[in-house]
């Protein structure tokens, strides 16, 4: 290894570092990191600064992300201040360079990191590779002596182990690469000098090289030949025997054919070894292929993907059998743009050429390019004369791999359609890099090769806005950031769509961004706006759609009929009327074609989703290729699937075997095994389908043909809406379904939705609004003879009466409801009304009757299998025990309720049970323990937004404060009274008024608990 800079190279480095170029900075990496400015050595700070600087030097002119710098500085885990510390390192380096040579601009900030300005500096490793490239060109041209000079210059730049003293995976990989290249150069340089007859001076140098690298057979072969030509035949054989012994002992292998062949020639004393071979005739100079398309001037974003590609190249090039990345995504997502951008960034690392081919895998005009055609072109581009290219495709592929052997060539295969199209184009060595783009991830490729998979999706919001700014003008886009963000959303943040939108703005300077947003908001014309002429977004989608099998095309169209944000595979089964397993296979074909994507995990089944533009294209195809009858029938099956599953989920949550009537609607039947799998946790399934159910209700309500599905789905979703407090979703569904029922003259649907809105009003403690709606619902049920629906409405009327203080009216309605539930066999409904009757008896002071009714209600709940009913009735039993003077029994019962609610994920029930525990402890004189659990209950009540319950808890807290003489009592009670008054809860408002009178009269003194017990009797 060369020890110091010398010869021609020394003079050139002195020229670049001398006083004549004071602003030029010289970096030396071929040894310990060394910096010279104006001929003077400069120390660039501590270890972190040196690591950061080295990372920038390894990628001159290319952005190095902050994440990459953090990983290099802290490989075992970064501190939370890592980004700030990197910024401090950069600032320190800039300060050092500026102080030495006014060169602070050497390091520029460029999102998402920093870049070393390619001007005004020299790097010895770059010069080393330039000289190596030059030497090889001289050698190929027969200029052996000039090649030796260039190799000598290259090796003279080395001062020791590359990047010595600086650690980090990326840095160590680059150091290993440079070291491997140095050894290659030593061997090539020695081979050329042997050709020139300079064998005797080579012996000491090659002896040292072989001693340092005893398993490198080429260096050993050169040393054998140098010994032989110097008249030292015995020494040549000793060199061979020592090499063979090492290979056998350490690796268990014999020497390769080159070394063995040379050994045989030495043994025979072959005349072939006596003189150097004549130099070959100079080959015609062939410039290395440089076929990469120009990178887009407006390329923006994709920092994460570029970083992944950089990391792959650093980790695998020269270390793995094949360095390869596959970029996939729907048409217009920017696959080619990313591939070309990155290829241009790394082109300098592939001095033997960069070749590019558009394989036309997705082209409406042309057939895909065959591998044989591409091979023919590539071989000619790589310098193979046409007459030497075999006709046989297999032989052609073999020659291609041979030509690439040992070379560093970058190969870009754009628009690949299949694995078969690209397999013959893959090189056979690890010094080449292959970039493939296509719409399919190509499982065969992934399975057979260690390939980096990059599935391109929509850009993130910041990248989308930046791209719009690059095309339309940054000032114009930044003038209305809200409109720019909305424009990105309407374009699905798809690069092609964003570029088209930006170009339209650039061509229409009189348009504001909001003008274009308004045009794109109209779904009927959005694809037209983004598909100028026959191209644009629609053309890219059409190519993917055209290549699908007919069943997959049909399912894609029908999925586009739905407005849901995501869906499970069973929805496809209903739309296409096929088995769920077949629908799943078809959906996976759509995912592979990038026409659908997998949604984030939610619920018991995998979910899928469209990008908006792709859904609009699917709807467009459905309207063009499916009859109105087929479209309607497909939607009815899908709505029926949701109805069937929601009905089962409701019954399993509500309890009992009562089957609700839906008029003429028939749920779509799915296989029992699938239903059981989905219904393992009914509430989880309802939650996973919540947004879809709301959207389906709205969509069904818009069409007279499907309007009945709107009310049927709403009534089955109420279990979810109530349990999780989704009150706005509940209201919007019920109102939309009611309007549709009235429009279509569906009396059953109208009655059911009036009842649902009345129930919602009760849930929100709006009793005055609830009563007239429920009275009208009962009348409609009476007219239609629907006994069960009438019973549910009467039960809710009883609740209104109870909260308004009309206990007699409440009891009358409840008794009628009980008869209705019993006559229709609804055991769960019966248990609910028994619990209500128990509550009414408690409020009359009849605790023994209340306990008996609670016990009967609990038994009916268990008979019906209604966990929710059992929970509610057990809570009522706890209240009954309190009124009966058994607070300890009440506390124990409330803890059972707490366990049930937490198992069921019922946060509202949890808040009620915590309140009950607090009251039970209050009654036992455990004031502080009561307050502790009541504050927990209050937090949960706030979380579920139940104002009535929150006021009840505040009442309890006020009483607890009063008995301790705390000044917080008036505050808690005043807050509770305001809520009760607003909600029309007359009984509770009067009780709190009574408590406030007692507390105010006591002043700052503790209030005896006996004077406050009446407030809790509610």
C-alpha cells in the first residue's frame, strides 16, 4: 500500500491545496480523515462532527438525510435531542470552514437533510476512482503504459486504511468497498506490469500483498509468474504450495483453475510463461453507455424511499449476489420518476455504464418488449459487435452476463410486466445494480432474489404541496394553503394528478387555486379535469384495468358502486355473488394490480380500500359496462350482507332469540363458518364496520329502491351507537333513514326511525323532545299492527315519564310494553322492562318489591343471554340494596357490574358502576374513599360525554364535600343543578335545590349525612 502522496498525484494535490486556490478544500479519506484548506491541515471538530462530515463526503452532491446522520452517529439508539445535536454538528462544521477559508456554503441544507456542495472541494477517494476508471479505459484501448501510470497515481493516494478511526455501519461498508477496490487495482496494475516485462521489481510488492491477503488467488498467481520470469522457478512452486495449503486448511477447497493451470505450466517449464504476451491490438474506443433519461426538474419528495434505496446500495453493492430494487404502484404514482431520479444520483458509482429500457409492460399501443429484444439492444450498447450476438435467447442471456462480469453497470428496467420479462436481463454479479418498476410486486422476483421492495403510495401532504409549488409556482400555492391542501386531497396526492393540476394552474394564471378545487369537487368531472386528451390519470388506470381477468374487472367495477371508506372481502362476495374465498382471491388480484390497497388493521377481518380517483374510475366503468338492473342487484346483495351481520351482532349483544321484521327485505346469507368468525366479538365487528355502516345507510337512503335498508341498518347499529356514544352518527343515520321512509311511504320504517330518534333524545336527556316523537311512533306501530315495535316505543315512553316525575304514567306504559315483549317472545326486552319497573318501585320507596323485580330481571337477562341487560339490572339491584339499607352489599354488587362493563368494553356502564361504588362508600361513612372513586367516575363520564351522569356524579361529590365541611360542596352542587335544569330532569333539579338549601344554611360547618340522604334516593 502506498504510504504517502507522491509523483504526479502529489503535484496535483499540492496544486489543489496550495496558495493559488485558497478557497478550495481538500478532503482525504484514503487513510485517517484529513482536511486541508490552503495547504494547511484543519481538524474538523470532535468524533460526532467527523462522523457527520464523513457521511457527507461519502455522498458528495447528494442529500444525506438527518435520519441517516443520526443512525451513523448513534448506531445503538439515538437520544431524544439527536436532531438538535446533528444541527449543532453542521453549524460547527460550517463555522470551522468559514473561519479557515470563507467556505461556510460548502454544506447546504436541503430537505430532508444536508448536501456537500459539489464545487470548491476535492476528495481523494473520488480522484482515486477517476484514475482507476481512466486506467481501465487506457487498458481497453491497448495503452498499457498509460494505464500503469494512472493506476500508480491512484494507488499513491492511499495513506493507510480507508476512513481509519471512524466507525458506523455505512462508513465501514464504504471503507470495505474502497479496500476491495484497492486490492483489485493492485492486481490489475501488477498484471499490466507483467505484460510490460517489469516482473523483477514486482516481487517485493506482490510478496507483501500476498502476505496481507493470503487467500487472493490472482495476486498469488501474479507473484508465481514474477518469480518464474525472474528465474526463480522453485520460489514460484513454493508460493503455489503455500497457497494451496491455506485454501485446503482454512476453506476446505482446492485452488481455482487459474492458479492450478499456472502451476501446471510452471511444472512443465512451459515456454508460454517465458515472455510476456504481446499486447492486444487496440480495440475501438467505446464510450460507456449513459442512457438514463434526464431527471425531472420538478421532482419533489419521496425522501423516505430515496433513503431506503441509498441504504440498500450501501449495504448490498459488492456484498450480495445481486443488488436490486423493485418499485411498484398504480399508474401515475411516480415509479419511473423515482427510479430515474435515484439512478441519476448514483450514476457516478457505475463507471462502466448506465443502461435503461422501457419494457412497455403496460402500453395501449405496443406489445411488451421481449427479453430477447432488450438483450440484443443492451449487448450492442455494452460494445458487443452485432455479428457476435447469438440468435438463441438463452445464449444471448449468457453472453450478457459474461459481458457484465466484473463490471459496475446500472440497469434500469422500466414498466416491467412480469418476472419472465425481466429474469433474463438480470446480471450474474454483485457489482451491478438493477432498478425495476412495474405495477405488480412480482412475487416470483421477491421470492427468488433478495430485492428491496418499494410500494409507492400517495405522497404525504407536505410533499404534495411542494410538488404543486414546483409546477404551478410556489408563491401561488402558498398564497392559499388551505386550498392547496384540498387540491392535494382531490388529486389523491398522486404525482401524475398533482402535476396535471399544477400544469393547469400554470397555464391559467387568472385561475386561483380555489377555482380549480371547485372544479375538482364535482365527482362527475374530476377524472375529466385530470385526464387531458386521451392521457392523464384515466389512461394510466385504464391500462391496469384492461389487463385484469374478466371476474376481477367485474368485481372492481361493482366495488366502485359503494361509497364506504373501506370493506372486508365478504362485501366483494356479496357484490359478485361468489364464495368468500373466491372474492378474496379476486380482491388480492386487484391489490396486486395496485387498484386497491390494504387498509390499516381494524376488526376481525382484513380490510381494503380505494384511493378516491380509482373509486371514481371504477364507478365510471360500472356505469358504462353494467346495466342499471345489475348495479341495483349488486348493491342490494351488499346491503343485505351488512344487514344480516348487523342483525346477528345486535341479537348477540342485546340477547334473546327474537327476530326483527324488516318488511320485504331479505338479508344476504353468508357461510356459517365466516359468520362465526366475524361474530366472535359482535361489538368489535360493529366497531370495525361503524364508518361503513353509516355510509351505507346514507347511500341506501338516497335511492327509493334501497331506502328500506337505511332504516333496517340504522336500528341494528343503535347497539353500537349507544354503547360507544356515537350520537352524531346515530342522529344522521336516523334522520336520513326517516326521510327516505317518508318519501317512499314506508310506514314501518317511519315508525321505527321515529322511535330511534325518540330513544336518542332520551339518551341525551331531552325528554320533552322525545315524548311527542315516541307518541307518533306508537300510533304508526298501532296502525301497522307491529306489536314488538310498539312495545319498544312504549318502554321508551315509560322512561320519558319516569324522568319527568310521572311515576304512574311510566308504570302504565311499562306494563303495556311488558305484555308486548312477552307476546312476541322477546325475553331480553322483557328483562329490560322488568328492570325499569324495579326502578319505579324503588323511586316509590318500595325497596322489597324493587329487589324482587331486579332479581327477576337478572334471571330473564341470563335466560336471554343478554350481558348488557344483566349488567344494567345488576346495577339496579345495587341501587335497591342501597335503598334497603345494605350499602356493603350494594358496593359488592357494583364491583360485579364494574367487572362486567370492563369485560364488555362498556365505558358508560363503567362510569355508572364507579358512581355506584362511590355512593355505597358514602353511605358507609367512607368519605375520602367515596370521593376518590367518584373522581374516577367523573373522568369516564366526561370521556363518554354523558351530561346527566356527570351531573349525578357532581351531586355525589357535592354531598361528600358537605359532610366534610369542604367549601367545594356548593361548587359541585351548583354545577349539577345547572345541567339538570337544562336537561329538564325536574326530580333531580329539585333534589339538588334541597341539598343546596341545607349546605348553605350550614355555612362552613360539616353537614350531618342524615340530612342529605334524601338527595341520593333517586
